[in-house]
């Protein structure tokens, strides 16, 4: 790579790094607005019961 190419690449990286639209923004929840959050867990629990037991095999350590 030429020096000009590296400078352009670094400038583009800084443009992306400084772009505030890419910053993480915690999504607003109902409790943030002051309303209680009502969640019905029955469908989720029923789906878990229908799925049955989860079978898994532990992987060896990478160390």
C-alpha cells in the first residue's frame, strides 16, 4: 500500500469511529416511560415443555 492509501484508510476509519449514529442506544422499555411492563410467560413455558429435554455434549477445553 502506498502512503496515500493508508492515510485514506485511516481517515475513513476515524469517520466511522466518530459517527454518533452508530453508537449503542439502549432501547426504551415500558418501564422507562413509567408504565408497568406486563409479560405473559405462559406461551414460552408451554413451548419449552413441548420441546422436551435438551441434549448436549460438553466440548473439551481449548487449553
